C-alpha cells in the first residue's frame, strides 16, 4: 500500500498562495483594485493642470502620499479581509483545519499572494503619480514605507476578518478610515497607536514628523497585536 504523507507547512502555504492567486485572476476585484490605485495618478494630473508645471515641488507632495495611504486602506480590506472572511463563511477553512496542517498556514498562504499584489499596485501607482507631479520618481524611502504599510494593514485586516468574517471588509475600512487615520492627528501619545501616523513618519515626506526607529517599532507592535488576535481566533474556530 502507498503510504500517505502529511503535506509540509511550506507546501500547504504555497498551495494556498497559488489557489488564492487563481481566484484573484478569475474575479473582478483585480480590475476594481486597479481603478482604486489610479486615484493618486488622477489627482496628480488634475493638480498639475491647475497649478502649472513650474510648481512641481509644491504642496501636492503630502496630499499625494495621503491618497496612496487611502488606496491601501481600501485595498487591504478588499483583498485580505474579503478573502479570509469568505473562507470562514463558506466553511472552507473548517475543512482545511480538519486536516493535519498548521492552521496559520492558510492565513500565511493568502498573505503571501495578496500582500505582494498590493505592493505592486501601490508602487506602480505611486511611481506614475510621482512622475506626473515632480517629473521624477519618488524617493526610495517612500516605497519602503508603503510596502510596510501594505503588510501592516493586511495584518490588521486579517485580525478583524478573523473576528467578524461576515463583515470583515466593512469593519476594516471603518477601523482604518474612521479610527486609525483620525488618531494620527491627535496629540503625541495617542497618535502613536495609528498606523497612518507611523507610515507618514517612515516616508520622510513630512518634516514635522520625526523618529524613524520609534515609528518602525510602533508599526511592528500594532501589526503584531492584530497578528496575535488572528492567531488566537483561528485556534478557537472549530474544525
């Protein structure tokens, strides 16, 4: 008799990542995400037509980066929260978690596909918008900040979707747009809990923001809290 071998965690994670990618290609979400990612490009074009090419260094910089953060605040819920919420609601994860595999590998597989996809979309959007606004590519530091933001917001979406699969996308959008972002403009102590504030600091585009190391540590701490929430939650979901 042929002995059945238990798939490794690496194999399971890569398989989930591949299946997630196939699902993305078959749905309209990818096209919708491209339209959302075009918002900074349209804004840059509109502003340059209004203020003229002679003022390319302009106040557009901060506004443009803020719109990129808004794009991520929409993409993370749309991709990550929806993907995880649907799996739990459709009981797909219940079947998978009844198999001899690590539960976290299902979440990791989805993030392995969705996070790089978001980074590619927002990087392309940021590059084109920056070229229109300043006639050059944005600084590399801003790309690193946006990549970190994509990962952190994805982990937030994972945590929220694990708590409320049915309403994960809506709740993540509400959390990011109506709690996290407003928190970033409050006094120093409170805004340290805001992803948006930490990413703005890491971007180096806001002179009044300082403390790159502190911002990086805070960003990791916030993302880690939501990762722990997701990990604890998936352990409690019955197989």
